[in-house]
């Protein structure tokens, strides 16, 4: 057993400071004793216990698989697109790699009448159409633990039947007694309350608090559509569940490159001392999509928009990972505590009205990949006079000791030139800029200063990290040439990066909540964007249009140029050299 006390004193004679360490040490000793020998108490909070270290520090290895233990997995909304496109393929990959054993039943649940064999056939067609996953022998083994049950989500009687059927399936597969159960609510948020209420009436939620970790409930976004609705949704869930039983999934946090942000920051002595207000000029986070409203998504998107769909969740989570302080322990609670501090310190980049620090846009007709693209208002199921934003840019700041005064620029949008997600940390110039160079564009040449150093974390596609710095161009004169060092995941590691849902589902099975959003994080994010939502939905003005296939409205450029900055145009490293994304 390991006790850890903080040394707050410089000597034993330094009594006033030394005495402060006593309560801290006592707390750690008592906590360690309770964890090792203390009985489970109904008064103690329900806490997820992971058999393995947090996933962010675990090495994802294909050669030495580790099974996660027996677990029953129930997927509500199994007839929906998410189940066939993401969830079952992810579980199948976990099975192939040895992370999911043959004693883990996977039960699809929906209202539509369907047999086990019909469900297996539909899932096989969805999974094996991908050539990289076409392993028929492995599928035939995996299919033995696939089942389907018809449940009306509002019928208490159906949940009682489900509980009985689940016990029979677990006996059939020799699933360990009292093995954890994972319930994945791949349904509309409006059905979450009925589903959790039904789980309780069917006896699927442990009544004894010390066994509460036996049930883990995964909920998909959107988690509300504003602060008030998110608060109501939280109250509905926590009426039946403890916070530690709720796993609010954000698939961005399951991406390997997102998880690597913390290790890159806190595991490398070169960079962490520089990431603060003394050295960083600005930070840019871009989440760009080239797609529009394919698949008739226009009806849903027009009730959501870029602010709710991407910025409030994905982008603010990326900002937290870039801006947070190192946690005292690399564990779920401590990491989420530090992210929460960032959200509490988040401020608008201007004291003026919303339009002075937040820009919204909507795409008009244009060209994407040299193909004509119609305007948003001409998309299927989109009202002809819709003012819904398809683009958002924001200037924000983190009002704390590390980042005070450093502008953070966020942008996300549909129908941009390329699908790309990246974080750009631009450093300040040296105090005395001694060097300049001549750059020419055709016959037009000019003397320019050395370009600032940039650290770029590419989340997708072509996952990579690269550093731009200046060096002397060969020749008789002192001319500066910006060059780059880059690291490419695909080139360096001889393995495919795991899909986000594979990692996240595995973490739920293991009871590791590190990569999931806590309720206070969720509400803090909504609290920040709520004034913007209110302003935009009550005021139809200030909507700027941008041609499809461009990087957004001119107002987004002014957001940076007013403070002497400009957006970085995303580039991709090719063997021929640096090329700008089209």
C-alpha cells in the first residue's frame, strides 16, 4: 500500500508551513486504508473501479490483447443507423482483438419485431461490407453472442421481461454472476428518461448503492439544446442513476490523436514549459467539414446548427485539453477537475456585444472539389429562409494565470474546402527580431520578417504532429527559410489507429470514465454558449454568407485581423513537399 503526502515545508523547524501538511497526509492515509480494507458503505459515493490504468496511459497493442472481463451489453435503438454503422463494428473489432470475450452477450433492443437471426444477418451485412473487417470466420464466432429483444421503451412490463431474458442469455453464455452491464442509449434524448425509468422498474438498476457500478449507462449527444434543457436532462438521469454510472459519450475524445494531446503536453519536457502566456501568441482550433447536408440531414441540422453540433462539445473539449493544468493524478476525476477549471475560466474575447467576438455564417452555392455545391437554403428539408448557422468562429480567452491575455480562436463549418481538424499553437517572436528574408510571388518580391514558430496537432485526417521553425537558407546571405519537422502516426506505427468508438466502448466495459463528459463540464459549456444562442435566435441579423468551398465568411478573417492575427490555412505533408489543402 502506498501513501503519498505533500512536503509543504522547507525544514522541520519551519513549523507554520509544516503543520499544513498534516491534514493532507491524514486524508491520503485514511483513503488508502478504506480502499484496501474498508467495507463497502452505502454512504460512500459510487465509484468506478478500473482493473487497468486509465486508458490515456495504456498502450493500444494488437499483439497482446487483454480481455476486459465478462460484461453484458444492451443497445437501445438497435434498429438505428448508429448501431449498424459504429457500435456493432466497434464491438466486433474488440472481439477480434481479444478485448471482448465469448461470455459477453450483445443484445440489440428496439420496438421493431425481429428474430435473433434476422438481427445477426443485418449486422453481418453492415460490418462485412468493409473489406478491412471482412473476417467471416471471426464473425460467425461473434454472432453467437448477438441477440435481439423487442421492447417498447415506455412499457414497464417489457423491461421486466427483458431482465428475465437477459438472465437466461447470461446463463447460456456462462457470463460471470454479477458481471457489469452496459446500457447504450442510442436513442433520441427525449427517450432517455423513459428508458432509465424502465430500467429501474424492471429491476435492472441495482438497488444497493455499493453495487451501483454493476450498471453503466452510455448516453449519446446532443445533451440538451441549451443550458436549461441540459439541466433538465441531467435531473432526469440522476433521479435514477448516480453520476458515476452515467457515461456521456463524445466520440472526439476517443480519437487517438486527441488522447495524445495530454501525453504530448505533460510527457515532454521540451514543450510544457513554453505553453503559457509568456511564449504563446495565439491558439487556433479548426474543425472543418467538406460535406453539406448529405443523407437528408437538413431537417435535423436546421434545429441544431454548428454552434450546438460541434463547438459546444467537440471544440470546447479540445480547448480544455490544450488549456488545462497537469492533474495531480492521471485519473478520470482529476483530469475532469482540471478541464472544469478551464471552462470556469473561459471568457469572451471582447467586452463588446456578441458579434464583436463571435461570427456566424451560412454557405451559399459554390464549388467543392471542383464540383457544384448548392446553397444551404436549397438543401433537402431546409427552410428556404433559414437563418441557421453552418459556420461559427469565436475569439475567446482563458482567464487564468497560465493563459491570461492569449487569444484562442475557434472555427468550425460545413462545406469548407477540406475535412480537417487541427490545433495550431503559434509562438511569439523573439524579443529582438534580427532576421528578415525576401519572398517572391511571381515577379512581385518583398522583404518579410521571419515567420513565427508553430506547433500543429493534426487530429484528422493524416494524423500527425509537426513543428515549424526558421533556419538559414543555404547561400552567401542570411536569408531565413521556414522549415518543419513532422511526425506521422501512419508512417511511424505499423498498425491502424483504433476507431474512437472502439476505445470508448472498451473504457465503458472497464469502468474507466476518463474520456467521458461529467455533468458539471456539460453545464459549464452550455452556460458559456447560451448567450450566443439567445442572441442569434432572437436576432436574424449578423448572418454572413460564404461560398461553398471557401474557408468561411469575411467576418471570421476580421475577427483575427483586428488584433493583428490571421488564420492558418491547413496544409498536409506530402512526399513532394508542403502542399496547401485544396
